[in-house]
């Protein structure tokens, strides 16, 4: 077996054991592109060896997706298959797990009418609302991993021939995901322990407000009462530990949906709906975006913000040191799973309810009253850099440094 095959085997095992943490008798649903078939076959093998009762695969293909957006009639983007909604809800209700394997083409839908993309995103998110409630409250175990493709490699390594670019991207993915360790599962256990140390520190601080300053950024963000910082893995409703994102370097909590004021400027491109939004800024007043700019992807950003009222408010605040494995590669990955873990970031849209103590037990109306943002979307965007400073402000007005020049100050 070649070294690449050995690493691919470890990567598949990691997704099953550390990602979704399959247990005997459980059903696993996999969303994956057809170009990841070799990897998915290995995941299926490890899932059954771990005791999975059944593994279902929902294949997708970039060429087919692009063709649909180019040629399908407008009305199809306002429809979503009822059978798929039923299947995903039943999977969640019966304790299944979901693994999403992505192979991102950063500009897959470049040139496509952004209205078509926005319409289908809203349609899908509306139809899958109940399923997403299960996922965002960690009532099921779910995880996301990425597989290189040629379009992604060309974007990340534009000065290399395609074979070399693919080799370099695979090498980066394996290193960033700790697959190159002798035992990646143990390496992730150690990494989760480190992130939990930061979680404990931040939860002990009980900051009321975070103040961000950097070139183009001066933003004050209130945290909800009874906020909870989380990071790394999570416990599902049945008490099993899992890692929603592989990789992850963040600790995150919940901003108050009406407590954000000031301007924040992006530091990395945002890949949204197969299009790039670059060099953009958002200005908030009482929690809502009241103005925005973008050098590229302005219309795409407009459609994102117009998804619903909650899409103009924040649902997540995440801290990632600039001196971290992904950031230290010096690469822009043009993919949120990787770029958000190289940079402090915020998220427009729906909040994770368990970032408030017992928030997942509240009815949506009560969640909204307490500042838990409600939306059909959840989109992370990157704001971190070596020039970012963050202060924590306590209830009594005490100000403490959290980050200086992009890194932890404590």
C-alpha cells in the first residue's frame, strides 16, 4: 500500500471514529461528490466495521449542478423534494449520523444569476428547517470533511501544474487534519483537550461585550446572558462525543442578536453559493446590517443578506489565533471549512442554541426574546489577521485583552 493510500485510510477512519463516532446499530448518511468515491468507499468500510446498521450515500456532481443552474427552468429553484425532507427528518429522529464530504470548486457557479442561487438556497433551507434544528442543537452526530479536486487545487496553488497542485493540496489537507500523525484519532483527542482549556478560560471570564479593532474594523458585540463558549468536539443528545468540523481550531459562542454595533471588514474571501465575495465590510446598528460594501460579489452578498430578517444579524462569534496550523500555511483555501479555522470569524444567520445555557430547550419565540438569532441561513465570514485586537468588557466595565495582534493575550 502506498503512503497516499495509507493516509487516505487514516483519513476515512478519522471521519468515522472522530467525526461522526459511529456506534453499533446506527445508520450513517453520507453526502458526497462522485469524484470522492474512492474515499467514500473506505469510509463505508470503516463505518460497517464500527457496527453501522446501514450506510446510505447521496451522490452529487459539480457538472450536473452547474448544468442545472444554466438550463433548468426558474420554477425548479423554488422546489425541494418532499421525499428527501422526510428521509432526513426520519434519519435524525431515529438517531442516525450524517457525514458531509465536500470537494469545493470555489467558483463553480461563477456567472450564474445570483438570484437563482439565492432562491434555491432559501428553498432548501426552508424545507430542511426541522432537520437543521436537530443538527444545530447537536441532537444528532454530524461532521464535515474535505477532499481535494482539480478546481480547488488550481485556485489554492495557481502557479503550479495541476498534478503538483493536487499533490500539495492533499499534503496540506492531511497535515491540517492531523492525518499524518501515527494515530490521528488520538491526536484529535489531544487537540480537543487543548481547545477545551480555552473554553473553560472564556466561560470563567463571563464577558458582557467583545470589542474588535483592526484596519477597517471597529465593532462592539454583546454576548447573550448565560452564554456558553464551546470548541472542538461536542456531545450529542445521546452523550457521545463527535467532531462536527475536521479541521477545527475555533472556540465559539453566541452574540446577542440585537447587541452588535459598528463596522467589520473581511480579511479572507467568502465562498458562498459557488461564488466568491471579496474585500467586503458590514456595518451594524442594534444588531442588524444597515450598510455593506464588497469589491467582488456585491450582488451575491446582497442576496445572502436578504434571505430573511435574521440573515442581517449575527448568530456566532468564533475566536481563532492567527498563529495556528491553517493560518501558518500562508494559504488562502477559498473554502469556509478551512479558512474559518485560520481566522477569527463571525456568522450571519441562525445561532447554535446550545451556545446559551439550556438554549436548546427553549421554544423559538423564547429563544428570539433572549437574543438567540433565528434565520434560515448560517454563513461564516473571516475577520481575523495579525492586526486584530479583541478586548473583553465585563459587566462592571472592566476591560481585559483577549487577543493582541491576532493571538491569545492570556
